[in-house]
């Protein structure tokens, strides 16, 4: 049995390595640079404008505001990746991963702008409720006229959020218990997986609204407390900060080491874990962006850039500097939760590991439930733009519960590789589609800037940039 597990893990690892180098490395970098150049550094030029827009009220009462859509997408981004993903990148890739993670976040913010603007332009109207919905599948089908590619994207989305990410999320949570004396590798993961699966089942099959409501309120608070805790550790070890910064840059630009083992280098780990954390260009956030009711598509594109910055440049960087400044040397043996727990222990003692476990429990639980929001949208698309029947959804949710249970006992390498592969599949469909449709976004951006320059509050009409409005549900 162990030989089969080792074979599957090894196979997933090889696919993962090939997918990210050279394929995704090239696609991500080229797309991000292309969007950055074509938009003339929109992620920097309109940063202040994006902050202003988040307080805009929705165009009418039926839709989400820009701020609400931002919170939905940020909630899906912020999770175990901000803690476990960063730790894994540092321990397996090296401190230089922090630099490449930040670079890809800055460049990737332009990709987030493009995909979210497209989702707004090609969003659909729910004629029963009056609200809006959409995402990559809809702009691929409508603008590229390719239902097959749109369907393929949705299949990867379902595989990512129902299997890959939930499998990994469950594993990440149980790994935070490894540091405790009662942890038994043969028993504890099964118990944690079972408890987590039961809680998820309660919420998915009814009766868990109160649990979800409480955790959703606690997660933002826990996120703020987590950043404060990381800052305390940083300030206590502030004398190490200069050497840590030097170490990060030295490792980031050690190209001899990077190209000597590229698949396991700080460059690749920075890109992998950064993409897993902020999902810029993956095609997930546009599903939330399409639900916002704004006067101009560019507004939501600008707002979604902030989500990438919050996730990577704030939370991931906080984790990285807290760990590196703690004085604990990152090694493969402590990759994941133990490294972060050991870092916090240098200041908070025995409470440090407990705090991380509580944080991961809240992040993991809300992520598991939140992931299925995207899955439901995907299933509706495949079912002719309407939700499948109750019996099908019950069976599907039971399968999701089993995935959560199995995730807790899945080997770390297999869990990360499977999540990387399914997410990579989404990205390889979404980003090239965004590049092809990029001209539409550039024209929309120019239209927005032209109206702002004239002192107007931008309002979008599809015909103003030459779109065939007969294909649009909005902007006519």
C-alpha cells in the first residue's frame, strides 16, 4: 500500500514540477508583465483611486457593493496559505521566496485587475432576483465563443475548490497539532479529519448557519490579531531585521543556486505559494467580482487589486518576517505549521502554538465552506446556468465531506502537488483568455480615465468601446 502511495505522490510531484517550470512560470510572468505594460502600471497609478472606490455604494439595492465583493474575494484568498504556504516556501525554497512572492503579487495585481474587469463587463443577470453573477466561464463563452474551453475551466475550478484546496486545507489544519505531545501520527490525523468532516457536513447539509455566522465574524478579528502578533515578534527581534533583509535579497538573486535546482528554488516556491495564496490570474476572484453592482467595470477591477495586496504584501509578508526574524532556522523538518509555531513561541511561549492552531482552525473552516461557493457556481454553469437538484447536491456535498476527511491523512507532498496542479489548470485557461480579451479591458480603462479627467463619475456603456451590446446583459 505504501508503495502505491509513494508512486502516486511521486507522479503528482513530477506533473507539478513540469507544470510550473517551464509552463506556468512563463505564462504567469508574461501575462503579468503584458498587463502591467498595457495598463501602464495600473496597479501603482490607480492605487489611491482603488482605495477611494471601496466606499462607493452599489449602483442599486439588488447587488453587492464594491466593498462587499472585495470582502468575499479576500475571504476566499485569506486562509491557511498565508501561514502554512509561506512557511513551506521558506523551509523548502529558502528566504528568497519572500522577494519573489512580493514581486509576483505586485505584477499579478494587474492580472487581477484584468480578470475582474472582464467579469464585470460580461456578467449575467438573474432575471428572477435581479442580481448579477459571472466569472471566467461566462466571458470565455460570451466573448471568445468557446463553450468547450469555458466548460474545461469550470471542471478545473470544481476540481480545485472541491478537491485540491479542501484536501490541502484539511491537511494544513491537522499539521498544526504535530507540535503537541499528545500527537500520534497514526491516530491523531484521523480524529482531526473526522471532527472537521462532521462540522463541514453539518454546515453543508443544513443546521450549521450559526457555526458559519460565528466563524465568519471571528476570522477578520483573528486576521488582525495575527498581524499584530507577528509585528510583536518582529519588534522583539528587531535587531535581526537588517540581516534578514540582506539574507532575503542575497538568496533571491543567487541565480547559480536557483538555476541549479529550479523546481525547488526560492523563485518557483515564491511563485507557487504566492499564487496559491493570492490567486491572482487563477480565475476565482472574478466569480465574486461579477456579483458587485458598480457604475463602471473598471471600478471592480481596481478594487480587486487591493485584495491581492492585502493577502500577499500584508499577511504573507507578516508571516515571513515574523518567522525569519524569530531566529529559528527554516528547515525541511519543520516546514508548515511547526515553523510558524516555533517562531511565535520565542515571544509568547507555550501560547504561541495554541494561537496558530486556533487561527488555522478558523481560517481552514471558513475556507472549506467558502470554497464551495465557487463550486456551486461551477455546477450551476455545467447544469445549464441553474443549480442541480437537491438529491444531486446532497450526494455531491457528501463527497466533499469525504475529501475533507481524507485530506487530514494525505501525505504533505501529495496534498500540495494536487492543489498546485488543479489550480494550475484553471490558470492556464484563464490567463491566455484574459490576454486575448485584454484589448477590451484597455479600452474600458481609457474610457474610465477619460471620464475621470472630465470631472465625471464614470458610467459605462458597452457601445462606448465598440462592444456588441446584444451579447451583454448589462451596460446597454
